[in-house]
C-alpha cells in the first residue's frame, strides 16, 4: 500500500480511490451511506460513554487504535446541549438530523459524523474534521468553543483550552520539526498520532530513482494535497530521522523542499530552480509595486492568447470538458490546476453555473498550492500598525479602516496611503485635490469614507456599498481595522487569479466580484483553507497575494506596506462624536456648494 493510502486510512486499491477522496461526493451517495449505516451507528453509541466516528464519503467507520488523527467538531454546541447537530435517541431521529441539507453539504466536503453518548440518554451528534496534529485540532476547537476532542489512535479525549494549545505548541517545538504552513508534522504523527513510524522509510521506499526524501514528500503532495485530511501538506522532520549523508539530510526540511520536490520530479529541476530564484530574489524587494507583467507572466499569457477561440461573438478559453486547450506547464509546476469546463474569458457570473462543490475544491487546492513559498501573512497587521502609528492613536481602529479602505479602489497601497492621510487630515476636502490627481473613482471613495466617518459603526457594509454588500472594500476595511480577529477576506483580482490558477490576458477578465454570490464563493475557499491551517483568512489571503504578485509582476515591490505611510495630523473633526461630525461636515460641504444629492449619498442628511 502507498504511503498516501496509509495516511488516508484507506485499504488496498487506495490509489484508485484518491479521486473520490479529493472531489466532493455526490449527495445521493452520502444519503445512501448514512441510511445504510444508521443502525450500526446507533448500536455503537447505545451505551453510556460510547460513540463513533463515521466517514459518509467512504461509508466506513474510523476504528480507534487502528487509524490516527485528532477529531474535532466544527460547529458550536446548540444552546443547552453538548453537541452541534443535536441528540438522537433512535435511528429515525439520527437520520432526520444527518439528512439536513446543511449537514449533507458538510459531509460532501469531507467532514465526518462524530458521536458520543455521555449519559446513556441519547447520542450527541457533531460534524467533525480529522486533523493530523492535535495543535491544529485545538486551534479549530477554540474558535467554535469546543470543550474537547478525540485522539483516534490513543483512543482518548483531550481538552480544548488555551493551556492545552500552549502545551501542544511547545511539544512540537521541542521535537524540532518543521511546520508546513500549519499542516501535519511527521514527528507528531509518529509519536502522538501513531500514524506510521515508518513514514520516512515508506517515502524512501517509493523513491526509486534517487530522489531525496523531500522530493518524495512532494510527489505524495501532488497526489493528495487536496484531500480534507491532508490539508496543507507534509513536512520532513529533523535530520535525526534522515539517512546520514542523504541529499535530504543536507536540506533545510520544510514545505519549500517538498514543493520543490514536486517540480523537480516533473521537470528535472531547471524550471523549479528559476521559480525558486524568482521568489528568493523578490523576498526582500523594496519600493512600490509595478504594473508590468513578469517574463513568466508574459510567457503564460502568450500561450493562452494563442488558444482563445471565437464562437459567434463569444471568445472562449476552456480547459477539459473535451477541449484541446493546453494548460501552461509553468502553472502546472506551481501545483495549480484550472477549473474544468469554465470559460476563462468570461467576466460575469458564469462560474456559478458549474457544480459548486467541485469549483470550490479546485479553488481551495490552488490556494493550498501557493502556500509555503515565503509569502508574507502580516499585510493587514502592518497596515493597521502604520495607520495607528502615523495618526498618534487619535482614531479608533474602526475609524482608520473606514478611512483607509475606500481609497483602495483601483489604486496601489502607496497611493492609497497618500489619499487616506489627506482625508484623515481634511475630511471636508476631496483627497485627490492636487492637480492631475482627481478621478471619478476617487470621488466615489470620498463619499464612502464620509459615510463611514459619520456612522456610529464605521465598518457598516452600507458605508461601502449602496446595497449593503460586504464585498471587496467593506472586507478590506474590516481586515485593516481588525487584523487579528476579522474573518472577512479581501477578494481582489490577485486573490481571484491565484485561486483560479490563471494569469488572465487582461486583469479585468475575471468573474464579477460585484455579484455577492461570486464574491462569497472565493471568500469561502479562502476561509475554509484558513480553518484547515488554524490561521485567519485574511492572513492566508495576504500570503497567497504576496506569492502571486511576486511571480506575476516584474517589480512586485515591498511585501510590507509600512514604508508608504507618512505622519498625519488628524482633523479636529475626529474629536466629535458621529452625530456631531455629520452636522459639522454637512455644514461645511453645503457652504462649499455640494448639493443634496451629494450630501445624501455621503450620509450627511
């Protein structure tokens, strides 16, 4: 059996089952497996202090002591109960609960049925995920206020507390293993989860042509990196477990090595080397981000442009689904894959017409593929620190987010910082007031910033969207204002291009992010991968954005934006409460000639 199969807990013939573990299972299949196995579920949890873990996709129970992983419920407990889906006392109640559409969708995406009967009075049911490390399981459990989790191999529960999180983190640090962007630790799997103490030996056994252990891990990643259990990839633990003198023993064991292994195994090393060099060369770049595409980006778009076909008045660029279109090797080497059957020349909501579970899994797989490549996760923390530092703490975090985010429309961070500083100093003046600097977009941004300034809730979605949609600008405001707690995702064109694994022929050729359903699709992809890794979605998006632009832009500039912020002298208007600000600004702008249409749009009437 392959090491990938062992990790997935599959039996013989696991290689043929990989696809079914990666792609979302069909609704009918899930329902059939639930109905078929419901009697056995109730039997296993009929007595006090008994329970089970069931995989609805495979139709199998996870057997404690034989399989490994740290199980953790994924939703908060219902009021007054100790489970997230409810309690079942018989087969009918069990099926009624598990068949609910929201639960079936979770099972389709790879979650498990977790059950426990603490008092012998009924089976408490939870949707749950299987983590390869207790650390990530506890992180996930703290976010949904769980009390405990279950270690499959040890057949024992464990607490979900800040103290348990600290202990799990210290335990990993003590082992000296390398972390794969929040993914599993091979050392942890060996000593804590009991997955396979032969993990490395197994990998070496599959390395038939002199590839290093890290390359073998990379090869495994290529096959199973999108599996819900594999989450974010693999790592090689410290040199003690590696064969002395081997190539892998001389390498810094990290996810970068594994990802490099994926590419080297495919290309012989040449392309991987140039990509590694590109990322290394831009790691400490300075200055502003340019707009000129990189040579790699130009090569990709040239290949794609030659394959665009015209059907009637419609241009099409479709991969799979019977199309002969060739996906660029450069993108394949990054571990990316296109959305099958999607027209990459579309700019509307066509992406919603495809099977959404499959689209979502493809987006998530591409996001995962860009992790561990040296991307910076602290963009929003850096912006918030810079805003607070340059304004002397005279504005709240929420006010700063509401003043900064509107001016991000159609502009890069340095220009964004300039306009936000001008606005904070003189909110009654159009920030693009210098000769040659005014734009229509800037005028709209001014109006949105004013709405935020006079609203008791500076982050109210209606400040940034007439319809109250929490899309790009509103999410950017939330991320900037609350960088350590925000769950929103700033889905801009870079985030979309990265998740769709495509450098479009023109930047505007992406799905319509003004449509909230489209926006939510991409946001969901980032949020779910972030949850797998135990990080904030905004931090994940920051990392992916940083890697993508460093690959696709000739002069990507600095990863940290802090150098673009200059000291500001906030207007005395900020000392007033929101209602007083509204009166003050309405009076000033009325006298300057602004009509009721403008004042109403700015929230000043």
